C-alpha cells in the first residue's frame, strides 16, 4: 500500500510494527536539548547548574540565576570605572559591554537570543555607536542568506527528504557481504553532505535518529556484550556528530562561524570583493574533505575492524533487505519532494555561478553587482510558497485557491530566529571592536605573534581558537578572536584573511567536550559514547584539522582568496566620517 511521508509521520507513534528508523531513538534528554538549543553553539555547564539551583529554590528571590544576571552589569561597571584601556573611554566602554554580553552568553542567565539583542541598547547608551548603525548589523545580505537557506532546510525536514537520502546512500555503501567500514563511510558521508546545506546542529539532529535507528537493528544484548558491535555503535555516533561539524566547514550556510567571518570581512573591508559562496566553497570543500577522510581513518583505527569476523557478526542485523524495507515505508517520491530537490539544486547552481572569475564574471554581473547570495536564497525559498504540492486539503492554510502550497508560514514555526539574532550580534560586536579602537588595544597584548613567521602563526592562531571554543560557543569565539586577528595582520603587514580564516575555522574544532556544541550533546545523550571516546577521537581529529589548515591556507588559500593580488583597505568610522587606510606593505 502506498503511503506518503506525512502519513508515516502521523502514525509512527501508533504503529508498533513501523521500522525503528521512524521512532527517533535519541533519548528524551537529547530531544529537549535540541529543541532548546538547535542552531546555537553554546556551553551548557553553567546552564545545567543554573537549572538545578533554580528548581530547588523556585520561591527564593536570590538564586544563582539572579547572581548571574547581576554579574553582567557589575563587571561592565567595574571595567568602565577602574580598568585602563587605551587613551579614551570608548575602548574601555566596549570592553565593559563585551564582559556584560559574554557573561550572559556563557551563563545563559538571560536567554541567548535576548542577550544577542543587547547591543541594540548597550552600544548607544555607552557611546559606542548610534542606534541606526547597530540595527544595520542585524539585517544584511548574509542574514538574508541564512533566512532563505533555513526555510529550504525546514522544507527538507518536513518532507523527510533527509531520511530518504540517508537510506539510499546507506544502501549504496552497505555492500554484500556487509563491510562495516564502508557502511560507516556512507553514514558519515551522508551526514557531511546534509551539513553542507544546513546548520551543523540541524544536520546532527536529522541524521542521529537515522543512524541510531539502523544501530537498533542490533539487539541490545549484542550491543552491550559484543565488543565488535559496541565499537561499531560508538563509531557511527561519533561519525555523525563530527561529520556534521566537518561538512559545515565547506559552505557558507553550513555553520554560523563562516557567515560571521564573511560578514566581518565585508564590514572591515567594504571596498574589497566580498567572499562569495563559490569562493568559500573552493577553499572550504577541499579542507573539509581532508578532515573528513582523517575522521574516517581515525574511527576505523579505533572502533571499526576490517576483519571478516566483525563483518559476519554485524551482517546478521544490518543487511540490505532491512534498509530496503524502511525505504519502502517512506513511499514513492512525491511531487513536493521533487520540487524541493530541484529548487535546492538550482539554488546551489546560482550560488556557485554568481561570481566565478574576473574573465567569467557570472550572472551577478547582469545586475551590476547589486544581487548577492542572499538574493538567490530568499528568491528560491519564496518559490516554495507559490507552487502547490498537488495534495488536496480541505483545510488549506494557503488562504486561496490552488490547494496547499509546498511551504506555508505554519511550517516555518521552527525558523531559528535565535541564530539570526546571534549572527546580528556578532556583526554588531565586530563593528564595535573596530569603531571603539578596542581591537587595536587588544592586538598589542598579542604583539609576540608579530615576531613569529607565518608558517608558525597559522597553527598557533588555529589552536588558540580551538582551545577557546571548547569552553564557549563557536560563534562567540569567532566574534571575539577575528577582530583582534585583523589588527594583528595589519601590524604584521600580512593579508588579514591569512589570519582570519584559521581563526574562524579553528573555532569550529570543538571536538573534545560534550558541551562544546549542541551537536556533541545530541550524540552524547544517545548513551553509545562517553567522554573518553570523544577525547580519544577528538584530539587527533583536532590536530589533523590544524595540520590540514596550516598546509592549505598558505597554498590553496592564497590562490582562492587572492591574498597576493590586492591590498585590502580597512575602514574606520569616526563621528560619522569614514576614513580609509591602505596597508601598502602587504
């Protein structure tokens, strides 16, 4: 009997014979974490302690949460009054505001999206920027790129396209007889591919039920008692969370860190060519591919044996017939799914061809450079609200004739406005760093880096970001580190991107701790992995990523970003007057 995707979703909790893939075998804790923090890269140590204390002291006015709320403005006041920073008050005020915002971000005493709006009132009150200047940071082409891509990602999720894709790829890699390493490659590769086009946390949330659903085909007693099965389960879960992070590095839409980097480049160097989707892809994809292969090799070495005994012990539970059954439960591909896939494919082509080379300028030249990647993203997302899905509904929410559309606003309830506000806050803080002069002052404290040759400074910058990101969010690390690196690059007389890119990508190497990013929590709460597994896998993966970045940045990066062909011009805004400084010694 033919069943469509929505019918499966509506009945998967009622039909006890439905395949395990559709039962989302991630624990309730993981689901709660995902719904609260999807598309947020934030530490949860203080949050967990906060909840425990507040649950025990709901009737008390004074609680740990209240102390954290007061700690932000208290630190800000102390810094503004007693900490000498530079020669003026603007830098000192900016440092105080940063202490306030980062305290609330780290402790989550105030919800992160609300804290992300704090620059809208703190910057004007402390004389850092005007209200109009701050508000401008919260909506530009990068933000529109995020909104359009998130709507398309919601469409993919709503129509179960990610599950269909996962099962087809897993069938392709399953092999006869079963090859555990090849199957692991298929699961990790699918996750990395999905993460290229949506946020890495969303990719982990989508793929973890698929992966654990496949693993639940192995009986619990075998998973716990058989060393081969237990290690394979660890490899799959670790592969999903790390592949989601690695895949996100390859495209601008894969993670907020890349978007923050691009936004800061445009903010600091408005006269230079912006970093387009295709430009980043030509550098990010080779880097991600190298790190991905390193991840697969590490997992195979530690957890996935290639012996015939391991293949035979798993093949009884993971064969193609089981996977084909689950694929059949999804039913034939529908018109809506075909349309979404076609729309996504067209959007990728538009992203890749907007700006190609100087000789072949791309379709963006037809509009004199007025169209950006966000233009294409929002335009293609809008199409989904116009085309009917060819499924007649008596309660169509489209409000007019023609039946239910492929997407409507009700399907966009999970649109992650939190990450949109977080990106806006990152751009606003970057502007505040520059305009207040704080970046100049902070760069002086890292003056020792000026005496280090570039081949040595690239891994140092990457490792600094990689350490900080284990204790704070990826986006927050990028927001804090990149403006300082821009000033260091100016002092060193090197191209800023040679430091900005390692700093931003290093912030994505949060592989060691479960609290490093919510996607790590998604895997940790499945019960298949422990902290020692993350340390055992994450440390060599972090070192491999740092080594790959250190090799590619001065080689491929120079060619892609053309760091030897032009002289970036920094922009400083002082009292409404724009001043350009050209570093002629680059």
